[in-house]
C-alpha cells in the first residue's frame, strides 16, 4: 500500500502540469504497465480528482471538478504560494487579509521542516516599510468587473465622483489593471468614473475597440503620467529611448522614441517642483519642449540650490583643513 500511495502521488504530480499525458508516457515515467496506470487513474477519480481521457489519443488530462481536491506542490511552488499569501494579507482587496491568513495557516501546518525553515527565515528577515494606505476594493466588485471584461459585456454601475455627486454609468470594459495599490478599469467611456459599484445584470455584448497603444499597461501608464495631473510637460531627453527606459518607473512618465540619440518624455505631477525632480532624476541632458512656465522656474530654483551647495563645499584658498589627506 505505501508503494501504491507513493505512485498515486507521482501520477497526480504528472497530471497537474496541465499537459495531455498518454498512457504509454505515464507508464514509462512511473515504471509500471499501462494496465496499472488505468487502475491508478480510476483510484484518483474515486478520490475526487477529475481525470479526463483525451479523445483520440488514449491520453489523460486533469480537469476542474465540483470541489477542490488536495494539491501537490513542489518546494519552489509551496514557498511562492506562502510569499504570495503573505503579500495578499496586506494588499488592496478588502476582506482578503483574513482569508489569506487562514489559507496561510493551513499551508504552513503541512509544510516539510526544510520549507518551514526557509519560510521562517524569510519572515524574520523581511520588514515591510514605506506602504501608503490606499483605498480597498471589495472582492465581489473585482469579480463582477472581471466577468464583464471576459464576456465582453457592457458594464453598468453606480459611481460617485471625487467632488461629490453620483449617477449611473455604462461602459465597455477592456481590462482590470492593478497599479500602485490601486485598481483601474480601462474601458470605453466619455466621462470619468472615480468610484464604482457594479449593477447586475450586465448589459449587451460588444465588440472590443482597439486601444490607442500596443497594450493596456502602456495606455494606463500614459493616462496616469501625463493626462490626469494639473501640471504636465514634454521634454526631449538627449539619449535613446532604450538607454533611459530603465530610469523611468511605471506611472512616472511615458517614453516616446524620437531618433537614435534622443526621445520624448511625457509626464505629469501635482506641482512644478515634482515635475522638476522627476525630470532631473532620469540623469541625462534634456530640453524643455512643451512645458508650463512654472516648470522653468522650478528648475531654475533647483539648479541654484544645487550650485550654492557645491560652492559652499569648495575649500577656500589657504584652508589646510579641507585640503588635508
């Protein structure tokens, strides 16, 4: 019996890769006959695992069932799940903390000693800092919006604006994007909806519209960095887009290639001072192209401040203390 149980676990691990496995392949991997494989498949089905026979190939595939059967995870997968659950416990989805901690407790209870040691080391050595509290979204809201995106159904919802007021909106949802502890719905709509609560049933089906950019993440980054801020600017960076891309973090700005030696940076911020700081943080030569006059003044103030600091640090003639060493 112990040998049979171990073989069933190995068989289950092979089927959980979501690949079609032929009876011959399984028999070879398990070092048993095809008849034994068929018997083991029946045992897994009796235990609640939905093992389906693939048509025309005499193979097998693990499908989804009515319940959640026990899962087999290798060491790396188990540690990844633990890290993900701990991260989710402090995430931006309302009510997910208790559920994540409950699942985490169950998983850690059955972890092998070698993995418990690794997880404990990670927990002891990790400090979460710099997290800014943000709005929380209900899981049922996320699921309702995600379903409307998947089915390509118009989404109707109640919304409240940032400055008060409420109403009903109908949009064609494209994607949900998680960015900086907030959830964004990218949808076709003529107005802006700041806070939403989905209505059921959803609306009729629609044909997806093409995005103005290659992917939804680029589109959202452009919207967040340049079009929703009170101060916006476009500057020419005197390096190629490829050279500076890693210095522009998501949400800060959007890079647009110009030629082999320069590119455009479109960005926005709450204040001209923030704009000046973001532009100079890219650490390259730049030229203002389309910018408010307040940005030029903010850059002038910042440059003067830096120059004064450098001049103050220069040793004066005859200052032997500063020149020592």
